[in-house]
């Protein structure tokens, strides 16, 4: 025991890079990934103190040696780089790191490479299988709650939440166009306000933009009046930006509230839940996410599928996933109000 401890200590001393400072950066970074792996729900993860939006900024302000921080960031496993990607992109001004561009380029290069790799060999064979998405006119009276949405076997409705985002949403739109796929988007008021042009572009390309609250907080924990205002404000904004927005709603994290539901029902606003959760917020490794999402869809067989258009790994797997689904005889639908 003492002997092995001695070996361990001497190994630490012999490792030239293991100074106290970078060990601490390394530990702080690995705390992010440990917390993410352990998170049991999307809401638990987004509010965690080790979510990159808090932790990465904290690490940066506590690390005077930016070169050292860069060294640790650039040596991260690629799925961990992807986890930090959005925070990096969103915080250009607060993250003045010498490796800022290099970090993003490396991550984007990997995402592109893996997207090509996953698709290779599939595209050519599936051209004839590209059946355009069927648009279903939904009876919204009474504000129904949708999970399987009465879809027949091998029929799925793709939904994309939490956007729009300038990093990922436009790329997704191009992929959906190439595959003749239409989808329902559930965007937050705050992102719609930030990215009005992208929101308009989603609708222009023939998709349907619905309401995912204003601030993406859990409505089950909010005051009724506050939650109701978030819904109304988001619909008002959508109405100012696009003509063919849809009066559809999805609760952030699916966390519903009784009174809000009553309000939605009285306003004939359907509540979109999901039958198939791809957990794309959790699985940042595109190779794993591809397998996981495909397996979930095949196992469940039909219904509404939940994705997030802000996740770079989701965009990376999408061409290959759409090809694979078509090869296996799946059809897609999207919903519009009757
Ligand atoms: Zn969401």
C-alpha cells in the first residue's frame, strides 16, 4: 500500500505538466463532464453549477494563465469539446482566450468529419426513398396533449426545441431541405427575439414554428401569471415576425402546470410532448448519439421525436439519421393547425 502510494507520488512528481495550477484546471474541467454524465434530467443539467455556462466562465476568471487553460482545453476528448462548444460560441467577449478560434475550428472540423463518415455509403442508395414529409392538419380544439399523436407504425414527427441558434439552426434547415423533410420547431421567445431572421427563415423553408415559453424556465415552478405571460409574449413576438407561425406549445423540460394547461386548453393550444426522447442534450458524442437516437426511434416505432436544434451533435448526425430511417421504411409528418 505504502509502496504503491510512493510510486504514485513519484509519478506525479515526474510528470512535467502536473503543476498545481493545471491539475486544478483539469479537475475543474472534468467536474463539468462528470456532472453532465450524472445528470438525470435536462432540467437538472441546465441548472447545475457545473454546467459550462457557469463553470467555464468561472474557470476562466480563476485561471490567470490562459496558455495553460488552452492546453487543457485543446487536449480534451472530442465529445467533451462539443459539450463546451455552445458556451464558447456564445461568449466570445467574455472568453478572450488565445485558443478561441483553434478550439472552435477543431470541434467544427470533427463534427463535419463525423457527419460525413456517418453518411458515407448511405446517401446514394436512398435518393429514391426520399418521400416528402406529409403535413397533417391538426384539430386544435380543446388544446389536445400529443405524445404519439395517433401516428401509425413507422411514422414519426420530428421536433426541434430551444433555438433558434445562429450556429446550428441554418445548417439544420439545409439538411432538412436536402432530405425533403419538414418539422415542428419549438423556439423560445428570448431566442426568437435575438435571432428574428433565423426564425423567419425556418418558416420560409416550410417548417412550423411554435412556442417553447420565453425564458425556458420550468413552468411547474413558476407563478401562474408569470408563466401565462411568457406564453402570450412569445406568441405575440412570433406574430410580429412570421405570418404562418403555429399556435402550438411545448413546456420547457415537459414540466407542466395544471393551471397553465387549463389556460392552453381554453385557448385551443395543443401541448406537444414526445414519445421518443433522443437525449441529444446528454450524448455529445455524435457516434453514440446516432446509434442511441436510431435505436430509440426503432424501439418506440412511432410518435413525436424530441431533438434540440441548438446542439451541434444533433446537426452532425441528422443527414445520416434521416437516411437510415428512410432505409428502414420510416416516414415523417409535421403538424399544422386545421
Ligand atoms: Zn427545451
